[in-house]
C-alpha cells in the first residue's frame, strides 16, 4: 500500500473539508491550493454528541436498512427513521468525525465511513455502531506492508503517513454482503475486507493510481466495478475487481458521482456540472447538457429506469434524451445526496438536513 506525501489538494477539496462536506462535493473552483488539516485524534476517541437538530444538520450519505432510512453526516451524526423521514432518532456512534457515506448489506448489517480513515459497522440497523478502522491503523498497515516489501521509498512514504496522523478521509464504499466491503478515499486509499472488517488488504496496487488521486465513487453492477475520482481518474474492472484498467477520461476534472447502468453503460458526473455517458464501457463518451455549471454531487438510478442527479445549486434533475432536465421542485440549499425509500419516496440530503422531494404525478 503506497501513499503519496503531497499535502496539496485542489480548491474543492479544501473548501469541502473545511465546511465538513464530502471532499469536493460542493466544489466552486478548480484552483490548486494547500490543505492544512486540523487535528482529528480527539474526534476519533470522542462519541458523537446527542442533538435534537440532527435532521437539520449537514448530512452527506444515506441508505435503506430494510424499510428503515439511515443517514450520516457531520461530527459523527447518524440518524434513522422508521416512518419515511417524519421523525428521526440518533444512533450511538463512538466517533465525532464527519461521516461521508453509509451502505447496508441487509436489514440489519451496514457500514459507514468518514474522515480520519474511519470505518464503522452496525448489526442492529443503525441504532449502534462500532469502529472497525481509523487512519492510525491504515497508516500502520501501510508501514508494515512497505517494510515487508523492502522498498526504501515506500518505507519513507509510509513513515511520513504515520507521522501525518489519521487525516485521510474515506469517501465511498461498496458493500457486497454482510462481511464483504470495499472502501476508497483521499490520496488513493483503497481497502477491502472479506470478513466484516476484521482484516483488510489493499487494492491500491491494482488501480495504478501512482499519484494518489482522491477516489470519490465506487460502484458495482454484476462483474463490473467502477472507481472514479480526482483529475479524471477512471478505473474499470470487468472481473469483480481482480483486474482494473485505466479508462481515458473525457474530462480531466474531478468526478464526484458515478453509476453503472445496463450491461455496458457508465455514467460519470462531477465538477462544474460535467456529466458524461458511455454505452461501451468507456471506449467512447457523450457529454450531457446541464442547466447550470454547478457541481453534481450524487446520482440515483431508480427501478423504473429513470436517473436523477442533484447538485450544489440545490437542483434535482433527471436524465432525458441526452440532457439533464431540472425538475419542478421548490428551491433547496446545496444538495449532497438523494435517496429513494423502499416505497419510492425521495429524500434529498443537504447542508441543512433532510428534504422530501415531491415530483407530483411523476413515477
């Protein structure tokens, strides 16, 4: 497992981390600048504070645990609702770092990830969580692997990673079963566990991400696995993740959201409203027209075949005839994610909490 030592990120990352939003999700510019991360050790050891304002806080990720809605966000906040978002309860979380994403394998077992290399697990549908991994352990694993390989440069980089402290955020995860999960994040971190987080191994060497670009999205459809991220990074596997190939990017900015559609379709979205579609596993690309150049933060493929996206301008949009069309919903604050409940209702997550999305008669 190799990690670069650079401490410079592009402006979207700095701004997003500074405001406790998913790195790059609310990007405004692409200018380069340096990030000086605040200490996070205390937040790794401090349980999330109980608050009555959770449903109005910065929320970044959501998932269904059976019929239960579970959402995650700033300062270790995890909420769950059993009445389609009318009322929310707060889960018991052992950390207070910002959490970026959550996925469930079934009605009860799920995983959440976040800043400082955090990986959490729940076996009671989100009511309580245990910490499986943090940035300190990730750095130590990197050092042990580097020493085992005997490469001097890799050892020096791993030692610097340990010295940096646990400041590398996890940004997305793939859950293929109760014990099977993969996580990706900043600086090229890519880890996999097949025993529920008891042990981990790195995917980094197979991704060819030698410059440690941030990886914002990981998706699976059958045997295809897609990873997308910073500066046009696109990696595609056709064999379940054993081998990845590098795809030529149609746009060299950052991709914050992605989806695998159909048998050979790929959808990428991200910085400044860039949305690209491929029907041949990335051999060729077509750009979709968008109503504004605000960054896309999430993609939702619905069971009826429709595809929705949300952006930092607070818009909900649908893919129609090679373009993104803004849907007639009331104005909302910058959106970070969109979630469909078990009965098809839509919830938008934002910097100001949860909003119900009413599309009227549209199915």
